[in-house]
């Protein structure tokens, strides 16, 4: 290690990565995100290309391993993988994902000589790494750095540039802190002030479409009982009683709350869940063994269904050559088919757009539902995080819903198996939430919204390509400007 990067610098990079994790939910300490990056950037500002890459790798590994450790629970406790192998799998995932940051920062150090120009170039390089992690190999942008800013001064940029634009602005602010520490005030000022300029921008782009009373079901079925055939009858009875007690205009149930293909659900239970006076979205599986099963929500008593489109590697589709690993975990319905549309569900004077589990990490996938005359007025996330325990993962996922609410200025309602069942308003604030592992129905009222944010407008037209272009052109300009 000492030949690649000094021990002190390596320790700082590792510590800064763990500090970076602390900036996300549940702590919501947005300022730590900027401080952590500033520590990393100060460490590699004058480093060799190899040392800069190692610094990026160590930072990324510490950040992602400490932020994704809960994946171990699903593999070991529910998948039956020995704890050491499960821990190794999480470590390998963190190491792989940290490679994006190692590559980006190492290339900057190779292309631009040490100094202020290189330091400024670290911000667009960071953006490129974040974009690559979000899109390549199906994408896995969990706790991307911009998510730390669902609160704080950078949150106002969300309806303009989205989570990855905020990632770049946070990195720019980190550069500003380092420049300020170096005494380069004239250089530091714009790097620090630009991220704060959101306060000067218009913030209201949507208007109310009226109120909707929703009943969000949280059955709190332990994961080891959810797919146990011996427990199906008891679990469905619990679900039926919760739905019958609901008082809202619309009832929302969690992902896969009926953990078997709908065709196998007995008619008596289906009739208890179907109330003509109260529309409901039921989490189940549609399709068949020949064409594939689709993780879906079905409007009971209506003609609407939605199937999950962005599938989770290993949990919902099997990457080529890795079937042995997935089979070892014995995940039910582990190789699924994709849904085929993004249409919203028109009900009770609103248009509800379902998002199943981690689909709400991909704003670029769902943006078409936020523009045009048939745009959704409310986003609905249905999830089952019982695979992963309650520590960190539920709060992190709720934070992603907050960012989608900020970007598109739509409320997000969440119905989950064990948490976080909650309501997020169009300003990204959590207005009400059920405690984790509590069985019940969250009765709430949401304000549907119509209109289009600047971010939704350009994202729907061009995707994430403008951010790729800005990052690359900025790097080229800084390389040419550098002595």
C-alpha cells in the first residue's frame, strides 16, 4: 500500500468514505457529504495518477460497504449463504462499484497536472463516476451522493438538475472548501457560491389537483414467513382484515403482498379484498411459467395493472453466468419478466403512477410519467424491504422517494411490508410515517399535483446526456486551460 499511496492518505480516504455514509438518512447530515469529499479531494489533489485511483477506490469502498452492509442480511439470514461468504459478496460489490470512482479520479490525475485546475476537474470527474454507476450494467445508484441533499441548501436544485446535478454541485462545493483552505479565496468563492444559488431560483412549478385520502397498508409479515406455504392462509387473513379496516378513497398494499401468482389466489380471499366502494392496488405476480411472472400491482375491480420494469439483478433477474449464486440463495420467483408500460392509474380524480421497490431510484426511467397531459399527479411506491432488516435501508429508501418528490414536485405515497410506510409531499418532506415493524394502516391525505419542473422537461427530452456532455466538456476545457 505504501508504494501506491501513503498510509496516512489511505486512512484519510477510508475514514472520509465512512463519513460520507453518515451524510445520508437516517442522519440526514448533508454537510458531511461535502466535508467527506473535501477530505478525499485534498488527499489526492497532488497525488500521482495511481495514488489518486487508489484514494478513489478506498473512499468508494468504505462508503459503499458501510452504506450497503445490510445486503448481508438477505444473503445470510434469508438466503442461507454462510455469513463469511455473504460478507465477502458485499465487499466484492462495494469494490466493484468503487472502481468507477477510482477510474475517474485516476484519469484526471493522469491528464491534469497537480494544482487548482486538477482540483476543479475532480467535480466533473465525480459526476461521470456517478452517472456510470447509475446506468452501466443495469445501474445501481443506491446512496448516490446527491441523495444526501434532500434537505439543506442544495435541495433547491432538485427541480432544475436532479440528483446527479446535485452530486456535481456537492463535489464542486467540496473543491471550494479545499481551495478556501489553501487560501485561494478568488477561486473558492464561485465554487462555493454556485451550489448555494438555488435560493435565487424559482421553486414552484406545479399546482394542486385536489386532495386524495389514501390508506397505506403495512402488514409487517416477517420475510421468513412471507413465502412459507404453511403461512399463506394466515398472512392473507391478516391482509384481508387490514384492507377491510381501511377508510381512505384508495387502498394501497405493498409489493408482493400476495406472494404467489394471482391465478393461484382463492376466489373467497379475492372477493374480500375487492370492495366496489373502495379501489385498491394489490401487490401480486401476474403472468405464467411459460412467458414469465411479472412483479405487479393490480387494481382490484378495475382494468389496470402495472408490472415492474427495472428489475433488480440477482433478486429478480439472473445475470449471465451467475445462476449458481442466485440458486444458492433460493429466492422465490428469481428470474422474472418485465412490465410493458408506464401509464398512470386514473382513480378518484387523480392519476397514480406505481413504482415497485427500487424503481424509484431511476428518475430517468419514470420521467415520461411526469410530463404531458396524462402525467401522474401522485407517485406510489410499493416495496418489501423485510429482506434487509430495519437499520439504514428503510430510511435510505425513503430518502430516494423524497428526492423524486423534489425533482418532479409530486407527492410520493409508500406502502411497504415492514417499513418505511410513509407520505412525502411535493416539497420532499415526510408528513406522516408508520413505525417500522408495526402492523397497521396509515390513513393520510395527499395533495395531487400537475405541472412540469425544468428537470422533468429536459430529462424527458434528452435523458441524462446533457450531464454527460457537461462533465466531459468541462474536463476537456480544464485540461486545455491547465498549464
